[in-house]
């Protein structure tokens, strides 16, 4: 093999290795609702912000980004981190090098609640998105609440239903072709995340997701509750529950327009529990 071909093989192998390697960072995924003192203090500790450094808040999911930043910053200050920067971006700034540098040098990147599609439509294909992914690979903590939780998945639930267009917190029927998904941040690839889960009874929506994407687990995180993802391990913290649906048998069919399925499993976890994302 000549030198140029050998070099090409090494590059290809390097790309494959990097794409399959486990990120060095952690994800802190909150199901919405109140960010309790215990959750915030744990987030600060996991990121090392209690020893210095700064956090950035990306509030672009919110209709009121300044308000989202203000109240999130107060929570960080109460938890012992005073250096919290507002990294609000418009479309003409998502490719600025200064924005990417701020993300890469932060110890923690926090994504607010609001509308996950608003955020993803803004950052798709941008250097800002690449910086978030690189920061995670480099060992930083990526955190998000509500919409910021839903977008952690590679397959993201948008919140819209395609058949029943009148908004409801959950689906009235478990049927094919109703759930709308799009591309998320892709920081976790083996699960689909839903939020405000028990409080808004979103079971039918997540069951639909795991039927349509049978190779993914569905992780429903309730309010004031979070999972801390470290590699393939997820630790539950907070005041409520995390529900995990799996369609291991991959047995499903459609009868009279409704899903029929066998062998689905449900696990319910409380604070202190761990489960695998595989």
C-alpha cells in the first residue's frame, strides 16, 4: 500500500473511532418544572463550577430569552456559581467564532425551556451546534430543561401531533403517523427523551415513539427531576420519577388504524437509581 492510500485508511478509521467513542462529558437533563436547590447544586458540582470557571446559558428556545436567562442565572448564583453568561444568538451570529469559543471554554452549557424546534431550527448546521457537540466530547457538561431536555436526543419529539392538530399534553390514541419528530442535538443516540412526563401524563406520546423507533428506549423525565448521563449510565436525581419504555420484542402491527404491540416493558426509577441507556 502506498503512503497516500495508507494515510486515507488512517483518516477513515479515525472518523469511525471518533463517531463511536463515548463522550468525555456529561449530560444533565431536567424534565422541566422547578429547578430545585439540590438539582442546581449537583449540576454545579458535576461541572466543577464550584471550583471556578463560567457557565453559559443558551435561552433561544424561550419566547422571553432575557427572562429565561435572568431566572436561570439566579438559580446558578444560589447554587454557588456567579459567573453565568447570556449567550443569546440570532441567526446571523450562530456561526461567529466568538460564540463557539465561549461555548468551548465554558465548564457548563445550559439550554433553557421553551420550544425545542425554535432552537434547533436556529442552530442547525451551524458552528454553534458543532461547538456544543465538541464541548461534550471534550468533557464539559451540557444541561437542559424541558425543551432543552427534549433536544438532547438524536431523534427529537417536537411536541406536535400530526393527526390530531388540537394541542393536548398527551395523545388521545396510540396510532401510527401521529408523532412529529425532527433532528435534535444528537448527544444521546439510543433513547428518545420526553419531559414534564408524569405531571402531564405523556405516556401515549412516548409509547408511540418507541413503537415507531423500536431500536430506541423512551425516557420520560418528570418535573423537578433529572438524569445525569455519564457514558451509557443514567443516574436519577430529584423529587419525582423517570419512566423508561422499551420495545425489546419489536412486535407491533396496525389494526383499524391503531397500534397493537406485545412485549413492551416499563421501568420506573426514583432518585439514586441508575439505568443503562443501551
